[in-house]
């Protein structure tokens, strides 16, 4: 579901931060996006509260949208 949302948001011109534990999967998703997409990948366990909060603080200037669309 997250990959489908990323592709949909990218098609609409959104800037993306792709977050997952699986770096290979993130790179696969990144490869599916249009070349003009501004996207970053972050390998992170979103169940690790401290890591998630730290990532959000660093990326606070980029709007966040849940993969749940």
C-alpha cells in the first residue's frame, strides 16, 4: 500500500520521504517514481519511538503524509 501511495503522490508532484526497514524495497520503490520526483529514502524501524521522533525532527520542514493514504 505504501508503494502505491508513493507512486500516486509522485505522479501528483509531491516531495516524498520513503521510510521502511527494508532498504532494498525502498530503492525499488524509488526506481518506480518519475525521474523528476524529489524523494529521499530513510531506513528506519517506525516501531522504534526514539528513532522515529529523531527522524521527524530532522525532516520537520518536509510535510509528512501517512502511507495509509
